[in-house]
């Protein structure tokens, strides 16, 4: 077997592999010798059929397996022998008459081409200086959370039938919606509960029910928002024939021990403690989001090396598919498709670069993903996938999906990758010079510029 490096330009590598017909025949003979003890052929005792006869019977099929094994082995070995790691799966391109190769009459010759991962020296993460925004949990935050909980636990009592509906009341209504006098799909409902002023219905719908009484029939005129989910309704004027069947007034929910007991806790103090813990966890998560973004920005600025074009293109295609299936942001509406593609290609390049940097730092630091963490993530993903498939009408359970992830190395790698990234980020933050900076709750809750993910 001969492996020749034909070209090496940038990250592109091109090899030619040659295997003589004699070597192929030697491999074929050895494999048939191993299998003949298991073969029962008419006219021969088990295991006694000569190899020459087995070649006539099975030679072509076994040769196909041998060629495939050689391709798999050399496609990897050609790179590993030179301390190169393919960025994408190498693909062979065969030369000559493959039919003659299968019949043992010709040498096997093929090319292997792939981009390789770049070689670079990652920065010393101990030299990084990072600022981490933090916010204290104020008593007002807890009071606000308590009020929201009390609102969610709010009870209602029926108003007198002569009383008019007010903002904050809960109405039970029947309705039929139409556009240009024609009823539309999904526009009909009975016994629908609506709280006036909640803003859960189409803009203007709730306002027109204020002042109504039980038994009233109200013609509610609205315009569906341009960004409405159902495109057939977006921007359309509609009329809803609404019948008010019940009106209920809200009762004030006292924030006391009884409220806590309704939630399964012993006292108001315990409820406040739980709320504080939850808010502290939320603030910690938000702080990490900001420092991670700052970290990724610094890593991106500190590294400049050639990127595998195939990896960038694959990342761009994934991003662009999401862009095409989503509504454009306000800031993107006036941009041409070419302008948007250029922007998203830069984002794709950033993600690939950061992914490679984090992978190299993690590799050198021997960062590992604990098996229990990985298994928990696999189980959670399997459960989510099974639920989606069941909603689509497929008869499948989480255990079947779990087995798929456990058997498929590529699917497993997709779950492991973000876990590995987060552990590498933790590793870097632990070694960087981090300064906590007190900020307001509002500043902490701001989106850290989209918080671009690395990979």
C-alpha cells in the first residue's frame, strides 16, 4: 500500500492511495481462510471447500468489503500519520476500472481530499481580565414576585347580572370570528375565559368588552397584527360575535401564611426564602451570560488563523436556514439578502473560530464531561424528542429515542458538544482575573448583544 501526498495548500490536503492487485488478493485469501470454517457448500464437508472455490463463489462480495475497509483505514491514516486532523469527513475518488479491481485483475487507486483543522497556539487564559456584572436581590424584588404569585392565585366571584364588566374582571364568553362575513378556521370558541386588561387577546378585543353585562351580545371589531402567527389572518380586519355568559370580579389575595400553605409551604417566611433563592439563581445565570459573552469576544479578538471553508459553510447554511424560517428583525428589514448573508457569514466564521479555540483549550487542559452529566442530558433530550414525535402522531417512547442516541456516535457528539463548551468556559473563568461589578437589576437583565454562541 502506498500513500502519496499530492498537494498541501493552506488547509487543503490531497492524497493518492495505491494498493496492488497482489496485495488485494493476499487480503482476500486471508479473509476467505478465516471464513471457510463457517461455510457449508454442497459437495464439500463443512470447512473443507478450497479457497480457490470460495473466491469464485464469494470473491467479489468479500473484495468489496476489503476495499471499503482499506478506504476507511487509509482515509484516516493518511492524515493521522502526518499529525493532521480532518475538519470534515474525507471522501474518496476512485480511478480506473473498479469492476476489474473487484475481480482481482487491477490495482486499486483512489484520491482522498479533505480540509484539515488549523494548527494554532491558544492564548494563555490566565492573562484574561474579565468584568462580571452582579446585582443584589432587593426586598422590592421579592415583594414584586410575591405580588405576581398572589395574582396567579387570584380567585373570582360572580358579579350580579346587572353589573357591568370592569378591567380586571374575568369574563366567560362564546365567540365566532369572521372576515368579510365569512367564518374562518380557529375563530370559534365556547366557554373561553378572558381577564380584561391582561392583553392576552388581539389588541383592542378586551377593551370592547368593558361595560358589557351577562347575556350581552357584543360585536368586537379588531385587526390582526401584521406579525400574527397565522399568515392567512395577519393584517386582516375581523369581526367577532361575542356572547358574555359570566362576569366574575377578582378577590384580593392576601400575602400571608395561608398563601404559602396553598403552595405547599409552611409559612410566608419560607415562601420568601424560596423566592430569594430563585431570584439569586436567575441573577447568577444572567451574570454568567454576560461574562461568557465578554470572554468569547476576547477569545475571538485574540486569535486569527485560517478557517476550514467547509466548516464555515456548513455553519452558515445552518444559520441561514433559521433566518429564512424566521421573521426578520426590525434592524434587518431594510437590508438586502446579500448584505444579510455577508453578516451571517461573519457570524459563522466567529462561531467556527471560537469552537476551535475552546476545543483546543479544553483538549490541552484535559477538560472532561462527567458521564452522569452526559447521561442526564441524553435522557432529557430523548424525552423532548419523544414528546415532539408523539405530537406528530408517531408511536414512539423515550426509551427508543434514548437507545438511538446511545448507538449513534454523531448524535451523541451533538449532545456532548455544548456540555463540553460550558465546562471549558468554566475552566477559563476560574483562571482569568475576574472583577465583580455591581449593576442594577435592569442592566443585568439586558441581552448581552445576542450572546453569540461559540458553536
